C-alpha cells in the first residue's frame, strides 16, 4: 500500500500528565508524566506498533489520541482535522472514524447486553440504522469477523476469550472507521487463538483499508503486524523506524536490551543477553537528562544532564540518544 | 541420574455438578536431580492442576483419584496430612504467578520468609531472621538487611518475585515448582528472573518444574519439555528434540503459530493457525482430544484412546507420529 502525501494521523508534542493529589486540601503535589512530549505520524493503510513495558505510557498515548483522555499539550491531526480543536458535537461525529479494541475481552463487553445490542450499539449512538436494517448490518459484521450470526441472541459469558475479542472487533468495525487503536488486543488470549485474531486483523486491514495503531508489550507480535514501530520508555519515544530497522538492527540501547530480553522459542538460541539491572524508575520523578541513563549500559556523563531529542539518525529511523 | 520426583499415571478429576472434569488424566513424568522440566500448554490444559496435585493442594470438588507421586522414593499420596505439611515448603516449594496476591500485605517480607524457616526447623527467631536475610541476598536483593523490613507494597513486581523465590529456597527444598513465575512481569524483568532461577538451580542442585504458556520461556530454561493438551501429556522429550522436531501435530501447530522475533526478514502476511478451540473438558471425545483440530486426523484417531508411544527420544500421543 502506498503512503499518501499527508499522514492519516499526525501527533506532535503530545503530553498527558496525571495530577497526584494529597493532603487535606487535595492539592496537586506532583504529576505522573505518563506521556511526555511524543510525536509520530501514521500513514494511511499502515500499522504503527507502539511497544514498551508497563507504565511506559503506550496505553495513555492511545487514549489521548482518541481524546478518551484529554491531552495536556500537543496537537493531533487526524484525516486533515485538528482533533484537539473540535467541539464536543464535532468530536462525536469524528469518532465514527476512529475506534478502539481493548485488551480484556471479558471486561470490555457489557455482560447484560446481548451480542446484537453490543455490536449494534454504535449504530444506535450515532443514530444510523435501526430495526431490521441494523439487524442485517450486525449479522454482516459478525460474519466478517468469523462468527455465525445466530450468536446475536446470546450473551458475552457464553463465549470464549477469542470469540469475545471477535465481537469487540465487530463492534469496532461497525461504523467503517479509518483508524483503529488496538490496545493489547491479543495479550489475554492463548497462543493458538492469538494467531487467529492477528490473522483476522490483517485480513480486515486488507479488506477495508484500515489503519492501525497497535499497542502491545509483546515484541514478536508487534514485529509481525507492524509496518513501523515506535519504542516507548517512561513516557518518551526512544526509537522509531520500520519494523525491520527496529527488530533486526535496533540502535537505541534500550531497544537493544528490550529485544535481547525476548525469550526465543528455540533451546539452541539461548544467547548472551543484555540483562538490564534494576527496575523502571517511576514516571512521577523521572531521571534527569536521558530517562534511560540509570539502566543504560553505555551511559556517559552527558546523558545524566542533557535530554537527548528524538532525531533522524538514518533514512526512516529516529532515535533519542546522544551516542548515536 | 537419580530422579527427585517421579509422577506415575496421575489422575486428578473435578466432580462438578455438570459432570466429571478430567483436569489431569494419566500424566507421568520424572524430574532428575538438578534438572528442569518445562510444562507447557494453553489455559485449562491441566498444567497448574498437575502442580497442585504434586503438593496435594487440590481442593474439592477436585480429587486425586489415581497414580503415584514419588519424592525421593516416598509416595506423597499415601502420606498423612501431618506428614505432608512437613514436605510442603521444606522439600517441595512453589513460586506463583502473582507475587502480590501470594504475599501477605500486612507483614514484612523478611518476617514472611522467616516464618517458613520457623515452620519447618527448630531455630530461634533471630536465627530464622538471619536466614531470611541470607536468602534475600542469594536472590540478589540489594541491601537485604534493610529490605527485609519492607512490606510487599514497597517493592516492585520483580523484587516481589525475588522475595517469593527467596521464600521458596530458604528451607533448601529438593524440588521447586514455579507456576508461570514471570507471566506478570515485563520482559526485561522476566529476563532477570529467569537468569536468577537458572543460576540458583545450578548453585543448589535444585530440581525445577517450570510451568508456562510461553514457549520462549520454556525453551530458555528447560532440559525436558512436556506439552499438555486437555489434561494429557501429548508429547514429552528433550527440549532440543521437542522444539526442533516436534512429533505431535499440536506441538507442531503451537510452535508454528507463535510470531517470532526477526520475522521481518521475510515478512509473511499471515501466521499459521491451529483452527478451532480447545474442547470442553466435560465432553471430551473418545479418542484423541486434539483430533477435531488436527490436520492429520483419520477415522482411527477417534475410535479408541491414544497412548503415549516412544519414538526415538520422545514420547508422543499420536498414531500418525511415526
């Protein structure tokens, strides 16, 4: 698929801080800098993978982009429109074009609704189709995701994890969105079911020309599905590049360590790995300078004081490191 | 090599209102001294129930209905509950997936480790405490004297898992069962914990059973691998053979369906999949439980129970494996 001149989604200097309140007066005592100044583009028809460990801000980034969380700073251009400038009504209309698939297929479907209601809800919210028309649309959606339309009368608890995730996908597809944010969509599933859902997402992308923002901590999954990948650490993007650039020849020391920590399903491949010492520092008081310097095997004095900007270090690859 | 643990024809069934669930059905394996057995399979395959059966912690409606579990030659299933208590924690210990729920939030971690010593050995409180600190040092917790006074919430996930490991090791058990010990952890922390477990195993000549759904984790540390499906071991053998030359179609499918690091060398659009779903354990088919999803399926597969057969170094439960 060819990338168009203007990216479908363009994120610039996005920030999302969560205040921590304390004391009798609930004064703001500090901020969790969950997403701290990240910028990236996603082209139409591609899959952009956002990868990182827990607490790195990848989920917050996904939600802030959909304005499910109100960003504190930055701009988000989606499909030629500045999302942060939209008023409630306009945003609501725009939301048809951007949908989300959640990680936990058990928590993201209302247990008291039938599948018909769940998958038909987007039409109800946007006042699009009703009655038998909606019924037909729901049936079609279920078929698209590989479920028999007779399941419409059933409730979420009657389905397995993989089937529920299919239902969640059907709901996300209902309004023919342009962008889908998939937040750890296969992490809760068994290995053999994971592959089925990953294939389904790839098929749907082809069929409907979808663009994905795919958020996951599972690096092999991200590599398989993504065109380009952004690696996050403590609220910052540390490296962005094509999936081959990131996974075959990582440049940032954190990306290198992250990749070397991935266990390979082959006993012959037990390898020398870069084992990072210590834990991820808290995003409440991130280290000064480069946020990774406390665990970085090659850090120098400069890294402790000066924050490295994300800059292009080769064709198509950006990295935030002084030593590259 | 002497076997520290030998499990023979273990059967653990759950007698539910809807019927009998054969969670573990005729499972046999052994763990030699100082070695690691990897138990791999998807949710509901019976790998955790196998672990609970070895420690005799299966709770009703579950019951161990058959087989033998020999620890250094002594049958655990014929022991009294009193005797079994002396085995748990002292000779066999367990490490669980979620350290936050396995630890008591209102007691210091040092106290909780020392408690394990006091439960099994006649030592003073002071000595138990110093043993706890020593164990924390062994699992590479920095500043153990000070950290021992911390409560679980003051530690990170990786540190809590180290505490669990320290607790498991403090009485020098012969066998440690680690049930998904790194599943709740981030990859960089997972790498630390796996490295630690492996070095402790070597240092203390521990026998280890590592249970995981993650083929990568299993490949990383196990010498012998047992693959479980619907309550049965479908393939068991040396890790190299099972991973490089899987003989059961389920093992084969499982290995093919995981995305691998480095796949962008030749990008494929689709992953290979195992079609269908795990069967309901309440209504298992007569013959091979995997038959419905298997590409090698023939009529014979569904006619009679399929037995484990030796093929070279492996044992495989499939009539088409040869």
